[in-house]
C-alpha cells in the first residue's frame, strides 16, 4: 500500500452529522475554565500547572464526539482537557483535580491536567492515564490496537470489530522515541491506530525547523508504507470535521493506521507563565486571527444552526455553569492524607474481596486463574532453570488464552537464551511473536495490551537493554497509585541478567535494585528451577506488574536444577526460604549468590570441623530471599535476632544496593540484638568486567565469604 497524502481542497467526504450545540458547549466550557484559572486560580495559587488548549480545542472536541465505539481507546497529553470533557468527564471533575482536591481521577495524586477516563459505562472511548512525559502516549495505543485484533482473531470477540486506538500529541512529540516506536509497530502490523497530531509549530519555544529537516515532519513521512496521511486545517468548522471523519473511518475500516496532522494555533504560552517572547509579534497576531472559536460562531450563524443571540445566551449559561462548578470544586475537601500510601499494589477490601481497579488486567475480565498450591509435587528428571521457565510459560499459555509472550527473537528462534524454544510453533504467531528492536515499544505496547484485559509477558533480552524502556516501566508501576486504583497494567517482564561464563558491561548487568526502587513493581529473582516455576506462575496469575529476573549464570547451572514441581505449584511473593539453619550468623542472599554462599558455608564447616549432618553444631544460617519486592523482612529479623550477626551477599554494586536496605532495616529494628556490625560483600561500584580474572576479582568469592564469616563469628 502506498502512502496517501490528502490536501484539504481535494476532500469529497461529507460533513459528519455532529451535535453542534454540544460541541459549542464544551468549547465554551473549556475556554471559561482556562479564563478562570488564568485570571483567578493561578494568581491565588490554587492551580499550579495550567495548560490552556485554546486553538487546539475545536479539533479535539470533534474527534471526541466521533469516538463512540465501546472499545475505542485514546491517549492524550497535557493539552487534551477539551477532548476528555467530550468523552464524558464531568465539569467539576475537570476543574477540581487542577486544584489538587479530593476525588476526581487521581484524588490529588497527579497534576490536574494529566487526566484519565475509565468510562465504566462503556458508552464510548476510554482515555488511558496520561503521562507527564512527552511521547510516552504513543506505544501504549499501538498495544491497544494490537489487542483489538487479538480480541477479534484469537478470542473471537466480534464486539471489537471497528474499534480503534487514538494517540494524541503535539508536533514536537513526533521527535520522541515513543512516537517512532509506535509508528513502526502500527505500520508494520497494519493496526487500527490513528495518530492525531495537533501542529502548532512549536515545542514550548523550539520551532519545528529545529525538530526535523525542513520543519515538516509529516512531509518527511510520505515514504512510510501502510500509513495514510491526512493533512489540513484544524480550525475550520466546515473542513476540520471532514478531515477527522475521514481519518476515523479509514482507521475503523481495518486498512491500517492513519496519521492526521491538523494545523492549529497555540493561542497562549506553553503554560500560563510562558510569555511567548520567542515568537515574532506578527506570528502571534496571525495565530489570533486563526482562533477556531469565532470561526465556529460565524459558521453556526451562517448555517442557521445557532443564532448570534442563542450563542450569547449559551455563552452566558456556560460561564455561569463553569463558575458554579469552580466554586463547588473549591469546597471539595483536601485528600485524606491517611490514604496516601494506598494503591501502590492491588489491595483487598475490608470484606475480604479484591479492591479491583476499573480497567486493566486479567482480574477485570471473566478469566479467573486457579490459586494453585504452595506444595510442590516433583516428578521426572532434574530440569535446568531454562527448561523449567519454558515449561511454565507453555502450560500457562495453554490454559490462558489472554496471555501473550513476545520480544526480540522470541518467536521462531525461541529466544537468544532458548526460554521460548518451540512455543511459537505450538501456540502460533498471534501469541508468541517477535517484535521490532525497540524496548520502549515492547513495554509500551504491553501497557495497551494489559489495559485491554490481556496478559502481556514481554522479554527484554538483557538487563542493560531495559534502559530505553525506563519511562514506560516507571509509568506502568505508578499507574495504579496515580489514578487512585482506577487503572492498572499487570504484566510480567522477563529480564535475563547478571554474569554468565563471562561478564561484560552490556549483557551482564545486575542492578536489580533499580526495579525495587521503582514504585509499583514486584521483583522476583529465583536461584533454582523449582522456585523459578513457582514464582513465575504466581506472577502470571497476579494483579500487579512484575519484573522476573532470570540470572544468566543459573539458566543451565547444574546446582540450580530441580525436578519440575508440577503445573499447580505457585510460590507467593515475599516468602524467603531458609536453606541451612544455624545459630551464630545469618547470611542473606539471592540469585546466583545463593549457590556461592552455600559453597562457602560448606568450606567454613570443613575449616571448623563441623559435620554437615550435625545440625546442632551448625553456625551459619542461609536465607534465600527469592523476591526483593516484596521481601520477607520478618524472616530476616527473626533469624538475626537469634544469631546476633548478619552477612549480606549480593552481585549488584555496593552503593545503594539492596543489601543497604536490609542493613538499614536491621539497624532500625534489630540493633539491640546485634553482637557484631552488619556486613556486606558485593561487587565494587564498577560494571561487570569481561576478562575472566577481572570478573573473578570483582564478584563476591567463596573465599571472601568464608573469611567474612570467620571474622563475624569471632567478634
């Protein structure tokens, strides 16, 4: 398919049937809110982040009025409030969040203009939770668009036919990695994705000539295959609806994505504080002349839809209505500070039932997974961790048609580590598939899939490669909290990492503490095949996003091999395992260091003439945390209070590694039980070296661990 670039003079599409009174009402409401915020609420310091949509508003409202399919979804940005109001956001709820008042779409947790709209009535489009970062709105809609096809083709749900995803953004957002990731995903797969670009010529103060060659990103996209481009004026009440309707109809038809670029004026600064001194005066004058509001009024009067006197009455009524809503919003209480830590993770209500989010995840669908059992039923030969992971993915794919596994080289090749070998052939390209080389796109599309009620299981090939996806990962983790439990995007992100036979700075990064620090993520780091099965199955059935860290040194490690514990084995997070009991020292570790610590304890016992079978004489207790978020604080405290000493061993760097958190908790809650300082053995603050001797020198060694054990016990 060749790209089609349409000029507005060539349009033959009829003007869509629109409720012009409703469009006018929302437009006047939006302008009245902006005016009251700018003249009253910002000066009174009741609103701190004010973004006007003047000039962008008419096109947004027309778009919103055409998104009537119950499975339409959209992402907006900080200037999209008129669009959200068109979808059905109540007037007071459009105002109160900007004053950080209780209720609304975030309960005071997020910037007021960063909206969301779950639309529980399913009477039109929902709006994904907006992100404060520019460009982050694009790839989640690519995921939603892919989920539309999945619901149709795999789940057989005809109610999704004709649904679309819409991502809204300004012209400068087209420079971001998120835009390009989504464009590649949607054009390559011919997905029902409408890119709605509001082009005002500036990114705050930076003109388009700095963003792209020739200052016209759309002209530079004409070579893209499978992309229809529609280009024109976003301020003309006669032309603009035709452009938008054509774009929506094309995207609904299943012909592939469409990019609609509408030229609009920004009739204000980037924010209220922006004086626009960087714009020439003649440009500001020309922008004011393109204001869509007077154009709309003249158009409606000309076609005898709303007379001048009716318009004046409507304008007066709307301002009075907005004024009343503002005063009512002012009276809303401040958010309840006792609830500020709620909804980081899924919660259970006082009645014992799940306190579910409105949108996103398996829990909001008719699929209810079995709880399973914590008791393993081992059978067959010992499997390496890689095979155990593959077997678990295979079983969960078989029983859960909403689950998808994807990433770079995950399909026919079976993954660069082999964890998905054979799954593409068995479960098909719709369910186990390769993606483009964009980690931002991999995680971004996972967000859209999760919000549609699917279970995405993306793979990031190596821990270091997660860095380009950091924004999407961060936004996913805080989604439940910042929307006050209206939205959540549960997914399981599989990330191999850590050293293997060799190390290097690119494939051998550990740095698991980054995800522990990220709000809203669970982090699992199994040390053996049995735990990998139980933890992975728990993550795949849970209502929270999880980072599942697969240590490369353990994937085919003989020590980590275990018999398969059965298809029902589920290991809840936050439960450490005591591998060896002892009375004089607690060793806390996880991942690949578990084997190393176990070996060190054996060496210590030999040096001190302690029989491995003499449990009464055992000095050292070994605890495998298994999960770092949540982590089993009670298990560690109980052990340390008995032994009086603690050694923490991990592969991650020393500074701000997770061992520091454990040490801090022990200092706070077990200080008077300690008979020796809390000790840590870690990697130094360097990347993983490639030379074997350098790697051995950097990693915690059994000899180091034994020496520290002796030191601590003899204090």
